[in-house]
């Protein structure tokens, strides 16, 4: 799982990844845009920025919990991306949900 916001180490939802294997940091291709949704970020597949985050090997139980946390599939969608640690899932939102939101440079805190 590739995480870029509140699930990263030191962020408020990092406890959802307790026990997951940290594979390392990763920076995506420059094809995304990150937006601020109040207290959390969301990424759209419509830009020219790289997204900075972390890759984890999660259990099936954690995967299900993350889907619940991220309101999948009602808010976030999942796409598979290549990372230097292997393929990973990444949560993104539809571009129309990002209209009117403040764009971020690709890094959350």
C-alpha cells in the first residue's frame, strides 16, 4: 500500500499500519495533483506533480480496514502503481471532487 497523507508515520492515522511491514519511502511519477480536503489530502490522476509517500506491506485485515477508513469505493478509488518496492495500491479521488480545493505541491506535512 502506498500512503501519502494521514497514514504516514507520525500522522494521526498511522496506527492503522501498526504491524505492517514498512518497505520504504517512494516518490511517484509526475502525473498527479494533490489537494487539501480540510484535515486530509486527496490525490487526483490529472496533474504533473510527483506524490511523496511511504510503501507498506499490509495484511488482508489491514487492507480491509484501510478501505473502510478511506471510504472505498464511495469516496476514494484504488489504482495500482509501480514503486521501487514493487506494485502498490494507492487511493485517489475523481478529478471533479478536487475542483475548488487548494492544491498542494505533492507532499503532505
